[in-house]
C-alpha cells in the first residue's frame, strides 16, 4: 500500500474560517484490523465551532450570490480533483474505517458520482408560476416563487462511509449557495479532512472564500454547539436513531434532515430464484462488515422455500473471505472498534438464550472487534438482534406462511429505511411496493442497492427528509414567493 498518510491537509490544523487553524489537541486514529495507530487528527472544541459559525455567517451573502455557472464550475472541478485523488482516498478509508478495500473503492466511486450528479443539478434549481387568480382578489396579479439558499448548513456524518456521507452534505450545500460546516465522526475524520482540503483549493481557484466549506472535529459538545446555534439554518445528520432524535430536539424549530438507522427486511417469496436470493444475502448482509444502515438484517422466508434457502445460505457462507481489509479479496474485516464487537456478541448471545439457532460458526473468541460472519435461524421477533439495528456481520432468518405475513412482519418495526423482496411475481412485487412502510423498496436486488441520484431516506425512526442531489438541494433551499400587481388598484 502507498503511504496513505502523505496528506494534502496541513498537519495539526483544521479548516476553520478562511485559513487552516492550528489545533493543539489531537486524538489517535486507529486501524481496526490490528489496533495500530495510523495517525493523529486535530480535535477542536466549542470555541472553534462558534468561530466556524461566525465565519460562515460572514460568508453567507457572498456564497448565496454565486451564479449558477460559478456553482456548477466549482462542483465540476471538485469532481475532477476527487477523481484524480481516488487511490489516495481509497487507501486512507481502508486504514481509518477498516472496511474491506472493495467497499472503500465503492465509496470513492459513489462520492465521484454524487459530485458529478450534483454539478448537473445546479442548472435545475428553479421555481414555478402560481395562479393567484384562483381567488377573485388575485385577478390581474402575477405570482411565482424561486428557490433561495436556506443559510448555513451543518453536516454531521457517521463513521461507516465518512467520505461519501460528508459529500452528501457538502456538494448540495455548494449547489444551493449555502456555507457548510462538516463534522465527521471522531474515529474516522481523515478522509473527510482531505475532502475539505481539496474543496478549499477549488474554492480558492474560483475566487470564493474558503469559509464556504469548513470542518470541526471533536466530541458531542462540538456538534451540539453547531446544532443549537440559531444561525444554523439546516442540520443534515447521518447516524443512529438515538442521536438523530436528540439532534432534532436541539435544532428545533429549524430544519433537520435525518438519515438514521434501520433493521432492513428482506422477503423471499416461495417463487423466488433461490440461488439469486441467497447470493443477495451474501452480497447484502456482510458488505462494509455489516456496518451499513441498509445491509440485510431480517430475512423473512415463505415457509415453502425456507429449509432449502437456509441450507444453501449456510453452504455458501464459506465463500466469504474474512481477513485483512487491505486485501482486495477480503469480504469481511473487523468492525470499527472493540466496543462495537462486544455489543454485537451480546446481541447474539441474547438471541440464542431466547431460542434462536446458530446456523454457522459463532462470531469467534478472538480480538473483540474481529467477528466471523454469523447467520441465526428461528430468531424471535422480540429480541434486539431482530428488532434493533445490529450494525455488524449478522443475518437473522425466520419463516412465515405467506408473503402477506412477511410484509406484516417487516412492517412490525420502529424503523423503515429500505426493504427488499425476491419474487417471480409482478403481483407480489407491487404488493410489497404498495404495503411496505419504508422509504424505498427493492425488487430482486439487495436492499443495500442505492443510486446516489435517487431520493433516499426513511420513515418512522429511520429519519425524515431525503438525500440525493436534487432532493438535498431542495432541503437546503427555501421558497420565496413573489406576488405582483402590475398596476396598483385605485
């Protein structure tokens, strides 16, 4: 591996205001595979968050005044620069997240797609005319609305896809004409700091203040200072439901866009292609070490196919390569840290104590973050490994008598991000699309399928609002209505 820590960003500094500010405090960044320290990241405090807000407020008018052509050019150049740095960013993601290289490569590619698509969407930010003369008082009047930048955007990202999740906030904010302050997860900030370094170089090349894109890094106080400040017009958060609910309370009454967790349901109908559905669980249940909000968690099988499906899945589990995430052949590597590993093991133990069956080897007794991929059968619906988010390499199976019962079981959850159904029947597919209480339904593909141009988000405790370039731009803008009477009434 090349020296991934030959960084673009200045050492010991964070992009605050229009400069890189030296930060005294720092924290070790650890490679989850072997616990080695790969570097240190600056850790800011409450004052730096306030200073970033001050700088963003001062930059707000200038950023809002950027023309459509300027915003599109900035994003186009940023896309090209990130593409040129793709290998560097991939290497860095492997080290700080511990995700398999194949998943980190996918993350960089999706980041590029997001930037490219957002650049295209800049040209489509517009309003509509409104027929004011539907009321007699509006006879002879002209009405239309335009979309205006909402103001300062606070983007808070999770640890599992740090580069991509930051881009989901950064790129639409630039497109909308909003200054943005990013706060990465404290254990995976390095690739995001690199993204901000690249972004600020592009902004400078276009004569735009660097305060249009800033980053702070630290404990919850750092984020809470940003979220509670009335100058923050929109807070966009990706992470757990628990923290998302807290952020929504702290941000109120201002807008919060929340992309939260889930316990994704995966229905296999009796008429499904058995091999394809098994393959989908292998691909969709264990990528990113199971640390994805739409990875396969709850597999609900029609009883007629359940025994054959379970046997084939267990047989094919040996195909998964568990090992060093730096190796392109690795499918599953350690989770982010020991605490996560211990939490997942405890969830498995509680499920087994409640009557679930261990269909594969157990998670193993090695280092806490190292977990073998696990499949559990006959999982009761009231244990936390079924009803809460695992966020680890564990898949749960259960059987029901019909597709209707499967849909009801998937819906019996406080979450609703995405779900999937495997079936040969269009009737079954459209029944699932119509009845599943989620933000997205995937037919004959993994529920983890996500295009970075589609409206993405959930219902219930899985969040509110939608990501995706067009939809995030709408979240980061407000309508301004114009009502004109060309000639004053006498």
